C-alpha cells in the first residue's frame, strides 16, 4: 500500500470515529438532562464521546474485536469523566 493511500485511509477512519463519538456524546447528553444538571450532563457526554471515539477508532483502524472493546469502554467512560472532574477542580 502506498504511503499516501495508507494516510488517506487512516484519516477517513479517524473522521468516521470522531463522527460516531460525537453523535454518541450528543445522544448521551440529551438522555441525561432530565436526571442531572446541564453541566454534569455535558461533562458526562464529553467523556462518553471521547471514549466512543477511541473505541470506534480501535475497531475500525486496528480491527479490535467488539468483545475486547467492552471492558475498555466500560472503564474508559467513567475514568475519563473522573479525570476531567479532577482537572477542572485543579484549575478552579
């Protein structure tokens, strides 16, 4: 495979992963609004979007099985949320 076509393939897969993650985050935020504050829903949606983007990229670009991604996503979402909250606390 030529370097240019490999780069183009990787970019397309990256953009696809970002789109999937973005939509997942938007849906998560909308579903959470009735139960938590807008700020908390936004933070959780961002964590979900980041985790979904990473999982989608791992699935598309690196061909990881869905079964191997489930533990990563289950741990990654809450962990990303806690890290964001920690950074927010340090910065304020």
